[in-house]
C-alpha cells in the first residue's frame, strides 16, 4: 500500500537561542494526532542543522516530527507550515513529503 510520510523539521529554540516551551511541540503533536490519527516525534537528541547564511554560518537544532497519510493535502500543509512560522518567528520551517510503501 502506498502512502505519504510527511516530516516537519521544527526548531527547538528561537532565533536568540531561547528554548521554546514544551507546550509548543505538544500543540503540534496534538493537532497532527487529531488530523492524522498518530504522530512520531524524534525529540530526545535534536538533529543539528548548519547552513550558509548571508554573512555567517547559521546553526539550528531541530526536532523531526512525522505523520503518515494516504493523501497529501498540500494546501493544508502549506497553511499549517505558515502558521508555525508565524508562531515560532521563523523565516522558513521545512515540511517535506515522501511517497512510501508500507511493507506487508
């Protein structure tokens, strides 16, 4: 059976390095469980992101949150991403989707 694996790369801290409260991630998880019936969050050891900025190298620690869905509603995900960007004060939050096949 084919479905989609959707992943969100969520920062664990704001642009000044202050950790977001735990309820921020809990709110995301609650929303995704209500919409998709389940969620997985890899939060014990944040992933470390590095990228070249205009004047310096930037770093970000992220938690990866993922759900599986039969259909990919790109409009819903775009709206959800934009809401998170606004709430977390981020220029861009990565939401990516992969076509996947569940093994029987």
